[in-house]
C-alpha cells in the first residue's frame, strides 16, 4: 500500500493539499468557483450540499 508522510496537525484534505501545493492550488480555485461563483443556488445552499456530501463520505469538518 502506498504511503505519503503528511504534515502533522492538518486534518482531512488539508494534509494532502499541504503535501502537493501545486495540485492544491487548482483544486482550491475550483472549490472557490463552485461555492462562490455565479449560480442559480444561493451560497448557503451550496455550502449545505458540500457539508452533506462530506458527511456521506465520513469527512467531517
């Protein structure tokens, strides 16, 4: 099984993002567009969807 040594104290996706900042940058930009860009959904609705999907993936933030 592959293993990557991640920085201590960074829970969830924060650890892998700190490990590969060149990959984290476009992923963070995408998340920013999806959560705050123009949409027919309100920002709160998009946040609620993201929180629900995260909970279904056992990823609590």
